[in-house]
C-alpha cells in the first residue's frame, strides 16, 4: 500500500485496513510456525504497511489535538 493512498483514505478506512492487515499478519505467522508459509517477505510488507497506517493515524490525532 502506497503512502499516498494511505494519506488520501479516511480515518475509518484506515482503522478497518489496519485491523485487516493485523489479522492477515496473524494468519501468516501461524502458517510460518507450521512451516506452510510460501511468501515470507509478505510478513515484512504487512508490518511496514501497518506502521505506515499507524503513523498517519497518529499524525491526524495530533492535528485534532492542536485545534
């Protein structure tokens, strides 16, 4: 997910996307533990996407505090 897409998304969409990505990451970690994970690099991408979303959400929260 690109940063531009994240910035243009609404807060509700970001919260939903973050929840979905975390859930997918959990399933991939379970697959990794059982030795069935086909794309280990997907875990890294998910972690980074979640971090990007959380960064944008925290920036928005700070902006609303200033107002």
